[in-house]
C-alpha cells in the first residue's frame, strides 16, 4: 500500500497559530520533501507490521510519526489507498501539533 505523505500537510496553513512557529521557507521545504515520499506498510511472515518510506523528510522524528500514523490507519482495516488517505486526514491536526512542538524544541 502506497500513500502520498503530502496529504498529511495539505491544509497546514489552516492549522498554523497566529504567531508562526516556522518560517515560510521551512514550511515550503518540508512540503516539497513530503510531496515525493511514499509510505509502504505491510506485514511480515510472523504477522508484524512494518513501514518503509521511499525517502526521508530530513526530520527523523517526522519520518517516524508518519510511519506510525500510516501503520495505525492500516491496522484499523483501511487497506485501500483512498481509505488510508482519509484516515491520515483525520489525524493530520494532531500530527502537525506534535511536529511543531518537536521543531520548536530542537531550535532551543
């Protein structure tokens, strides 16, 4: 199952607080990186889920959260690309907040 990671952040500007946490340039760079990333979630012979990204965002924590969110959607039975995309859309706000906190912390 391959899902475009861009959907996680497609409506990012609507979730942006009044005082920006990121510069516009940083948001654009992250968005460009996400556009080219696909997520592959599967199961091994023992039934354990695994996740692979076609590339990295440059933020290992973001990569990890993207894999966890996608895997969680698949575990819930969303196996078609459209269903996974919809599932990720509902998790987008929460993921964005976590990522923003992490990036803010990394700047200190």
